[in-house]
């Protein structure tokens, strides 16, 4: 028989024993013959969905739990906010790398420009509020749904423009990497 059938069979038998079920009781609950269930538990019968689904239902477990499917790592990004220059910064990328993403909440009080320049390329997207962006000789206000991208070697600053906090997404390529947009709207 195949490797899956050989590894699943003993799990099925242990689960049945743990629940205190006989082959006859499991057969009555699933509609699968006792001989088929016995061969399945001994690895002598090929494992199929048609057999596993009613057994999982009878045991009250998921199919993954029944066959011992490997669990993927937790896909959620754990947001651990921190304060940086009076702003709340939530990292969205799990580890340090060339491109970093953050959700940034800029308080209303940060409305006076303090321009700086550094290596990198930045992309900003306004989620809520109004963002004032000073970039070289330009001074613009971005509203929710608007974005900007710029070389961070140009002196720049961004802060609140509307007397309220502003929420943005920021993606920064520290060595000047730019995001690659592969699909554009017509």
C-alpha cells in the first residue's frame, strides 16, 4: 500500500480506541463495512476521501486532524506598535530586509516641518486623514486614498495637515530599491 495509508491507519485505530468505539459501532455510524474499516486501520486499504470524511464526522474532528496533516505556521503578522519620534509605528514586514512596510499614525500635533534626507526610496499611501508632504521645494496635501513616491535623498518631511491624526502605509527601500508594479490599470 502507499505511505499515506500506512501512516493514517494507526492514527485511525488510536482515535477509535480513544473514543471507546468498536469496529461495529464505527461501521454503523459511517456506513462503511467492518472489514473495510479494519483493512484501513491496518494499512491494507488505500485511504480515500470517501472513506475518511464519514470517519472524521463520526469522530467529530477535522480531516486535517484525522490524518495528522502538518500545520502551517501562523500567517498573521503580529503588530507590536512602538513610538518613533512621537509617531505610532506598526511594522508590517516580519523581519528586516531591503523593503520594509509600516502602518504609521502621525498625531495632529506634528504639523511643523522638520525636513531630513537619507538613503532610500519611499512610497506613502494615506489611509485616513490629511497628510502634508514637504518634498524639496514642493509642499502638498494628500487625502485618504492618495499616494506619493519619492527618493528619500531629497529633503522631505510629512505630518498632519488637518488638525487631526493621519494614518498612512509606508514602504521604504533603505538602499533606494523601488517597488516593482507589474500590473497597471488601463
